[in-house]
């Protein structure tokens, strides 16, 4: 039980006494005594999910259960050591996420090739990484967040995950609809909310909210949803989600937009896609909502065993009016990014093939990315961004491949983490007793290798083949190139 929860939970539950029975309220109260299982979603850009979860469960003593609506996710029922303090987590092999937070992206229908997706309120980035899983890093994800203070955490999460076809932006989400009408194949709006989820955790304790706050949030959520629908192509899908069960922030928001833009979109019936029956509300607090809101998903914690969550998938069937407004613009040349010459690209890609056995020509073509330079640094940049948003200012874009200094390539940690599993050479294996010191950031003295130390960069793995990051082989030591971040 979390400190200070009972009174606040009781206050919240009183608001729902008209739609929850006394028995259900008691069930929600009782479930607070049960620890919320940790959800783990395997990074599909880096590993086979079943093989990865089997290895993790064996190595760390996890007891896991599949998340039924997300094929690359499991709930960790018990663990002998904290999952967040493993080298695999540090390398972006998996993301820790409450299963309820996996619902929104799981419900998107992403069948079109190379979709262009807007994540309107992306930080801290968990759902953005899920979008990367769903698209296998094809197309483009514009990961936006209006809060400048939340951008560094978002950038860090996405860099660790290893996506390339993405750009991070810092703008009010309310503006995208008029800046880029009928542009995106899919939109995710995980809207800022009161977090009244009725299943608090130490990281997200239940906080006292007022009706005035909920209505202020509703006004913003309505504007964000309208913007998202405008930005969406006709025929596309937008997911509206909150980690709040307050109807004012959920059904009431969609109902307001339905009234203002009748005939613009429909709420799709998703009842068959989840293993529990959790329909949306059609009335609350004396207010009646559009009857199709029954198709929304209201994830009550006592019915799902997860945190409380709300989610609806809307399909746009007609355009809605917008006010043409030019988006912010920055000449791309001001970023100092320049396309690599064909000679330089051949030189870099040939070197990667020679040193690591990886075919970057094939990868760049499959992912539709281009090699750019900024002084001595090399970047993989999404073609879809260059084609559609080249002058839109960004906070982060693509992936840094590495640095080119004195005809020598030092691969980036992000590149090694993402593509190390595809290397066929340039690999050094360390002994089991050396792994702990390597993870702690220390060099390996006198490593056993048949290679002649020449200051070459190598992928470091253990006896099980785990990707342990980049090392530099020097006489009498293997220099540790892991980023200096504690785990």
C-alpha cells in the first residue's frame, strides 16, 4: 500500500459511485494491496522477442506472463534483481512499461508501408519506442512535446532505443493541425491529464484533483484532439488516450469534439481486440455522451489488473476546416548537416563492412535513410523528414553513426547498440568474471584476443553473446567506451 493513498483513493472513488457498484469499489480498494506487475516490452529493432525474454528470464530469475494484446511484451511477476538495473536495459534491449500504457499503440492499425506518424505529447518516450516497434523503424515518427524541460529525457530514451526514422520537436501540439493539415497517416495523442488512474504507484502517486483542474485540462485536451484530427489524413486513425479515468478528460473530451465536428470521424469498436470487456461511458454526472462512446475503452484496474487507463481509436472520415498557418521554419543548411559525398559514403560503408561485416548499403536502402555529415560527425537522417519537413526546426533527428577523425571511424554507442547484433566480425568476447567490471565502466586489463592491438574499435560481448557496447583495443587493455551513465 502506498502512503497517503487510502483517503485520496476514497475521495476519487466517491465520484464514481453512480457507475460503479459497492462491490466494484471494494475491489478497486483491495487491489491497491497487490503490487502492480512490471511490464517489459522487448525492442523489436534489436532482438527476437521470444528468444530475448527467455534469456532474460533465465539470467535474472524472472517469472513472466505474456501481455495478451502486445506480442512482444510480458509482465514480470517476480524478479530476483531489479530489471531496470541490468545491462540489457541500459543498452535499450527492452523498455519497462505498465501494461496499460501498451494498449494505445497496440490498437493502431499500421498496415500501410512507411507511415508518417505524429506523436503529439511524446515524453518520456515509452509509447514512441512502441511506435518504432510497430513500424520496425520504417516511415517517420515526429515525436513532439510542448514542454522544453521534458525534451532531454525524451531524446535520451529514443537514442537508447535505437530508432533512426524519427525527429524530436518542441512545439505546442495544438498548432500541428493548422501547420500540417491532412499530413499524417496516424496520430497518437497521449494527452496531458490529471493521472486519476485509481491504481497509484510510487512513481505516480494519487494526487488530489479538483473539478476546476479537470475542466481546465479538458479544454486543452479538446484543442489537442481537434489539432490531431486536422493533421490526420482522411482515412487515417488517431488514438486518444489518458492515464486518467476522470470522464471529464476522457469521454467528455471526445463528445465535445464530436458535437463540434459531426461527421468528421467515428469511434471504432475495439472490444474484440482486448481480453476483457471495458466499454466507455455514455453518461456521467448528469451529462449524456454520444452513444458511440461505448466503443471507447475504460480500463478499470479491478477488471484488468493494470493501472487505470482510457483509450479510444478514431477514424477520420471527412476533412475538417483549418486555418492555414505557416509552421516555424529554419533553413536546413543552418543545422550544418551536409549530405555525404558518394565517395565519402562509399568509404564509410566499405569500412564498416571490412571492420564489422555489416552491409550499410542494404540497411540504408531498407530504412530509407541518408548519410549526412556535420564537421567530423556522421549521421543517418530519415529521407521522409527531408522530403516532408526539411525546414521544420527539430531538437534531435535520426541517429549519430559515429565520428570520422584522421581517416578513422569511431562508431557511436547508439549505432553499436542498434546494429551490433548484425556484426559478423570486429567482435571481442570477455570472460564471465570480467562482465561486472565492464558494466561498471572499468577497462579490461590484458584482454585475451588473437587480434593485434592497434587502437581499433570492437563490439564487446560476453560468453552468451550479449551486446556490451563499444571497446577500443589498446596494448594491454580494452578501453571501456560505454557512456558514463550509472545503471
